C-alpha cells in the first residue's frame, strides 16, 4: 500500500508540471496583472524628459509629478504634473482623473492666462507637450477594451517576457488612442512592460518604448514603477527619454489635492 | 507706483530675504518686437518695443509662497518706458482654505475662448504693441480667497482695492479728461461658485464694482472718460461630448446710473465648440450682445463732442443695434514635436459686418529662444468695433529669449 501511494506521488510530481506547462497562457490574465502591477497607491517624484530629434538636438522638460489611486475602491488613477522648466512652460499644470466607466477628465493650467482649461479627453493620440508620449500613454488603457493574444516568450535585456498582442475591440478605442495594435513584452517576474511596439491606424509601426530600472515602490502589494523609459517614433526618428527621480511613496496624499484649484495655486 | 504698492513690495522683498525658503529661484526674459503699424489709430509706419521681465519665486514652505515679478517695457518709437507688475503676491494655504493670495495677480474668470463676459476683474491693455491675449491681460492688486465648500465645489472671493482701467486705442484731436474711481473708497468685490469634474465644469458669479472699459461723455469743450459702477451676474459651463468640447458663458451687466450718452444694461453671451485631432485644434464660437429697449442717442445733440462720445460708446459697447451678433474662430496646429506652432484667429460682428483677422507662426529655435511672425487685418466701416481700427493693421516679428 505504501509502495502504491509513493508511486502515485512520484507520478503526480512528474505529470503535473508537464500538464501545467501545456496549459494555454491566458493573455487577458497577463494584461490584467500588467495593469495592476503599476497601480501604486500614491507617490510623487520628479520627471525629466529629454527630447532628441534626428539631428541629435536636445530639449529638456522637467516636471514634478503626483499620482494616486482614487479612494472610490476602483483602480482609477489621478495624476497631476507641474512643469519646472523650460521657462516658456514653467508652472504649466496638467491634471488627469481616470474614469474607467466614462471618459477621463483632463485639464491644463495655462499660467500666462491664469486659467484652467478642460481638454477633450478623446484626444489621447495627441502628443503630450511635444514629447513622443501621447496623452493616452500617461495612464495605461483599460484591459477590457482590447482583444489580447499571447504570441510567445522572449528575452528582453536578458529577462524572460511574455509577448502579448493587443488589438482594440472597437473603432472608438482605436481612433481615440491612435493605435491599431500594440505588442507588449511583459516581464514574467513583475508583470511590467519591458518593451512595447505601437502601430498606427494604418497598421504601420509608429513607436517603440523600452522601459528599465524598475523600482518596487509598494513591496506588500507588489507594485512597481519604471524609472526609465525611452520612446522612439519610428516614422520621424524623434525620441524622448523619460527619467523618474526622487520617487517617494506618498500615503498622505488626498483626493482633494487632485483638483483644478491645486492647479491654480 | 502708488505708496501702497511700494510698501507692499518692500514687505514682500524683506520677507523673501529674511526667511529661509524650501525652494527659490529667478527667471527672466528679453523680448524684441517690430510692428509695421502702431496701435494709436494713425497710419504711422514702423514701431518697435523692447521688454525685460524678471520673476522671483520663493516657496517658503508647503503652505506659504512669495512671487515677485515685473516687466520693464519700452516703446522704441516714443521712448516711453513703463514698469508693470507681473504676479507679485504672498500666498498661504491650509486644510480649511485652498489659498489666500494677496498682491498683484491674475483673476481670470470664464471658460470660453478669447471673449469672456464673466471676466469682470481683468483689464486689458489694447494699446500695447504685442497682440496676444497673454500680453494684453493685466494683473490686478487684489485679495483672493478660495474656499473648498464640499466635494469638487469651491467658493472664490475677490476684493480689489485699487482700480486698474482698461486701455483702448483712441485718437482724437480733442482734449480728454479722465476720471478714475477711488478703489480704496470703493473697492470692487466679486464672488464665484465653481464646480468641476464628471465631464462638466460650471460656475456662477456675481460682481460689484466698476466697468474696466471707459465710457465717454461730452461737454462744451472737453471729452470726459470715466468708468461707471455696475453690478454683474454671470455663469459659464464647459462640457465634453465625445470628441467635441462645448463651452458657453453669459453675463448680465447693469450700470448703476446710465443716461442718454452712457451705456445701457446688456446681456453678453458667448457659446461654441472646440475640437482637436492629431495636433489640429478648431474652435468656433457664436457671440450675442443684447441691449433691451436700446435708445439710439447718437447724433441727437447739437454738441459735436457729445455726439462723438455717444457714437464711441455705442461702438465700443456693441450698442449700435439692440442685438449685435458676432463670432470667433480659431484654427491652430503644431508640427515638429510642437516646436513649430501656427494659428489663425478671426473675430467679427454682423450688422454692420466688421472683422479682425490675426495669423501667426512661432518657431522654438531652442528651449530658450523663439521667433514669431504674424499679421493683423481689420475690416468694416469706420463706425464699427473693428472697422475703426483699420489703420492698426500690421505685420509683426518678435524674438524672445528666456534667461
């Protein structure tokens, strides 16, 4: 009897891994994990964006950044940015409040006029203050708006990743984002995007993003942030290097901070 | 600069030098402009200006900051030099109030583009050579308190104890006597209730003070320019519908006293749409100016100066007809990662038809240097808002360097 039980256990440890290895990989599950992996409760930091054109000329944008998940129990995020330099956009403010069940609310504060303007949220394909990131790249898109398909495993920077193709489910999502397809390389360990390819409405490769220097900001919830990103526009040759510095968990940030009044302070 | 302003400036400077700041810095800029025409309703060719601006900022703590800003502006044609306060204020905030701001500041109300009926406080300087809205808007000395009332609602209270008049181009061979109100004895006050969020922003506002724009009154041998007391009530809204933004704003302005030669109470409304796509932005607005029971008193006096005054008031305050309709339209685009920006703005009124068109293109040579080329054209009969400015049509070039 003991021999039979022992044999069965040995078989289980032999067969199970083989069986599990052959289970189909759930792309929706992986993209949901990716969506959550970057959802830090609240943090602030300083962002430096370096814009480099094809001729190698550089411009720099510095800004302070605050981000928080709304207290409504969902994963909706509030983001505020305030430009520090260059001088012609200094003190310009940007506020985005994500609404998973509706369009996001976006405002821009223009210090030269002393006014806050509400922006049309569906212009997510537009460039974020002249960089190669679009407004839609500021916050990750909702997982359920795309059809996801696992393609393969691959190494990026010597790390294992899942390669996932995401196609918008409807023309509104496609037109709002400006992307007909995204291919994401999702880190097997932390579920963060190490690389992303963005394809324009015509299906031609538009941009590629490479991320690195991941920081574990909330260890108990396994939430990460990429402190370095490089976005390259493959059609114009222009690129933007994004660096996040002095990142601090900000548990005392309140929803009341993310208001148009704060933009105008 | 008044004694009060000078004293306030000295206090701010003293605090800045004696208090250790969390964060402080200085910015500045130099700007040179050339215009083919002046803004004094004449046909003189060639005008230039030079401007130097400095801003000092001092974040004393998370709850307190000081800003010191000023501009030295010289009209190169006449040699006239002006010192203007930019934002120069002391600001504190706490858990119970968003902020209290005391000093020279921008108080900009209204959500529509360019024309804002509810912008009761902001005077404009239309005699300055630079044509853009941010150049023409002036800061005011005020105390502003913003108080969060409940979730996503704010009450903003403003008191302005020193009156700043709007400056409009005016060229006549008549002696003008200006009468400005005493702001300390009659401070201007305003209140605004704002709501934002959930795809719609709106506000309602009330104002008691003086009209920034001058009213003319004639006597036997002189033209008087004065600023009437009035009460104003306004509302505005901004809401998105999918890819389109809708903006509307309206205000009722009731002068305290009005007679045959001054302006009469009126309703001023602007409503329009905004749409952007792939770096293009298009904005179109409809304007309506309604003066109920308008009495047309132009050219009814035997005194030509009185007739001149009533005509100028009717033109400036769009009271040539009981209802005057108009429009604004703006098309803009940017290229090369927003280093190159172009815009065409057109504003106009009907009955009679008169327009202003401004086209401009700006190139950011670097993060510190930019060049702007542009032009302005005015059309319409002389007895109309834009038509009277036909001699101000101009081509311009501006260079700006940030220090």
